[in-house]
C-alpha cells in the first residue's frame, strides 16, 4: 500500500535553505544603493541570454557564451572588488572578539558633547572613529597627536583659529591618533550636490573602511553621520548618542549636555574679529561642507 505521507524534509535541508536565503538577502543588502546594483542587472541579463541560448539551441551564441563564461568569474572579482572587500571586512568585524569593547565604546561620550558644542556654534568638524579596519594610511597624512580623547581637546582642535581645524580627526580607541588628516573623497555620482568636501570625505572614508564619521556643518550647524558609504543627515544630539552607542555596542546613559553659555570660551574673540574671520573664511580649504 503506498504511503500517504509527503516527502520527508530533514532538519538539515531546512537549515540549508535558510542559510542560502540569508546569503542571498545579505548580498542584495550589500549591493543595494551602490554602483554594483546596475552591474548586477547586467550580469543577470547575460545569465538570461545564456539560458535562452541553451533553451533555443542557438549554437553560435551558446558557443560564444560558453567560451567567455570561465573569464566572467575573474571579471566579477575585479568589478565587485570593493563590495567583496566590504563584505569580508563586515564579516571579520562581527566575529572578531580580539578588541576589548570598553576602550572602544567609551570614546563616543566626549564626541557627542563636542558635536553639541560645534552644532551650537556652527563650527565645522569631521571626526572619524576607527573600528576593525586600521586607518594608518590616513593617520600618516595628518599631524600625529596620540593624545587621550577628551571634549576639551576636540573643542581646541576644531576652534576656527586653530591651525589643525582643517581636515579630519581620527580616533583610535580612547585616543586621538592624528588631526588635520586628508581623506579620500567619495566619487559616488548619486550623492546630493548639496554635499561639500567635508561630507564627501566622510562618505569616502566609510566606503573604504568600516569607520564611523561624525560631521558638523559649518554652514548650518547640522550634525550628520556617515557609515558604510551612506550618510544620515540632520541628527539630533540624542539620536547621535543612540547611533554611536549601537555601533560601538555600549549602553548610552543620559548625560547633561553643556549649555551655550558654558561653551562661551569659543566666542572669546571680539565681534569685529569674528566678522573679519567670517569674511576671510572662504579662503580656507576646509570650509566647504
């Protein structure tokens, strides 16, 4: 008597299907919104052409595609090298337990307080936080400091009259490795034309590495954050605190933010001097947000 039971699906088969689905989903998330997306459409078109060539017995087209197929794998590695590098870096950062979480996570408290100060005073700033991928190349392009990270030090570095206020500050764990660093500008053509040099540099460094970049606009005082080649704009101070606590894997307690009066040392210069500085600001290369 034939069995009425359907085909048996083992736990291993279910696990296999789930893992494949996760891999496909993660791959689509990785290429979504990047330059690799239209390239992926082109690859899918070639795959469909190969399928229909086999199905329709188009011998010449089938021979051509079969000849080129072994080289397609190498071409994909070259074309998608940036995305592959990002995927491997993200995988390594998730499974790596070598770095202690406390020293890395403690850095954002002073950064949030400094971002609040810069936002109130419309002081342009770019702070890059190193995570798993080292930033030694970019650190060497600036002025080496190797100083303990603090709110006062950040306020001093980005003071408009300070010689190191142009460029980026790079933070390693709980220390400021260097200031006035040069970063690669993003060449992504879909970025808004309203984004200036400072924002494009922040996006560029997060396209190349897994770093987190905090940007304060000199024009508007708005706070933005770049991560993984994308930018989040017009963040509140509390939202910045939440995002950094999530990215650095640490609980973010409530903190009393300094009032504008407490930051009055940034405004010590006389009004006439500030007006003159505003007129001459266009000559500074780092002013473009």
